[in-house]
């Protein structure tokens, strides 16, 4: 699939955040309404993948689609959910020099850069089940991982830092998380978000020390295979209502830190499924993308989305049944929504953050 042409996109991330705390609701609307952040999660699970020519080319492609922000995945590892600590410098963890290269590429293309921290399990389990027997030891290892990359983010002008992702079984450790975030604030001047799973987002008690409520959104927006776009848009409404409630309760704008659909039958029914064998359905993925791209920017308290995912290796294509929209009809929907004129937009970056 050919893009119109390669070009640099100037950045839009003018953020005017709500003031106050969760108990003190704002008395007037925030003006002016910030524009919608058009983001993609760039992913790789090797040490040097982000420094390869393929990664640079994918940044060029994303800029040409109208992407205004790119989150770079950085993953630590541990053997299983009950492991006492994590490995922040696993052989698969990207090297700082590789991440620096792709961050430079993103900035050179006019994008906001973000770093998104993950912890993956060697046994294939879900990070949301991590429950170390000695929390103090585990959090000490996580603090080292976190502050290493917070220092990196500050040194390399990274505008947004995601302090954690879907650690649902240990986010009840509120005091520890507040301490970690305070430590990050002491060395990092950009904006902070935590990427919560759906039900975790409503349980979290430390949103007040972050700039955004981050949600990894994999809720069903269809009840059958191959739904119409109108059906999908209608099925978004209950979730929009809940997200608005979450934003109101926390007095924070929402970022969908992950949103994605595989190119298979039933992707809208079970967006969270991965690795299963399903019939390919490129059109269903495209319809799911189009509906979200239409619905989400209508709500000013939703400040943006980071699509999951785009592979730094450049993999994708019409035979691929995974999440990437690369070289699929869903990619056309992104460009139609984000860069319909084919021309760059003069945007201004603001680093204001919530108090």
C-alpha cells in the first residue's frame, strides 16, 4: 500500500489540564479545548530493533499517516507472577541507544515521544497477575527500572512517560506507587500517565498525582461478527459514558493508552484475544478502526489514543491476522481520519501538566 508521499508532520499536543483534586470539581469548562492526540504504540521485543533502518522507515510511514505521537515500548521481564523481582536489563529489553535512535526519529518527524513501560512474564502469564511474595523487594527492582527510564526520558526530551502498565494485582499498594511517582517527578519534567486495564482504572487511588487517566481499552464494541459501522459506533456509547464518569471522578482527562483490534472475525467481540487462530477479516478491523476514529475525538475530555500496535520491524500486510494495521484497510482509515488533506498541520506543543 502506497502513502501519498513522505513528509514531516508538526506536532499537536496542546494540553490544558484540569486543576484541582478529585474532591474539588472544576467550576467552569477548560478553554480552549485541547486537540486530540493521534498516537501509535511502536513495539519491539529485541535489544536493538529500534535502531534498525526498518524502525526509522516505520516512523516515516507513521508521520505520513498523520500520527502526532509515538509511544515506544520498553519491557522488563520476570519468570512468573510470583517472582520476587524483575529483570530490567533482560537481553530482550531495548538498549538505551536503540530507544534514543527511534525517539530522535520521532522528534525529527514532528511527533511527541512517549515511553511506555511493561513487565512481561517468561511463562506467558499476564502482568496483571503479578503478586510478589515480598512486595518491598519487587518494588525496589521496579524502582530501578522506572527511574532508569525516567532519567533517560528527561535527558532525551521525551514528552510523556507511562510509569506502568496493567499491574492490576499490585496497584492497591498506593503508598508505594505514590512514592515511585514522587521519585519520578523529582527527575522528570514531562507529563505522567499510568496505563490501567479497564476495571483496574476504577479502583486506582493515585490518579491525582498523574496528569492523565490512562486506559488500555479492550472492551467489546460488537456482539456479532462483521457488525456494521453504525452498530459499532452505537456500542461505544456505554463505554464512553463510563469513561466520562472516570474522568469526572478523577478530575483528569483520559488517554486511551492502548486500543487495538486484530484483523480477524470477532475482533470487536473479543478485542483482548491474541495468539488464537481465527478467520482473517480485514474489513472488520477497518470498520472497528473507523468507528473509534469517528467517536473518540468528539469528546474533549478524551485527549487521545495510542493504537496497539505498530511493529518496528515493519511486519504487517493483508495476510497478517495480528493487531497491526500496517498495509491493511485499517491503515487507510487512519490516514483518512488523521491526514485527509495529505498536508502537514502547524501544531504547537504545550508541556503544561496537572497540579
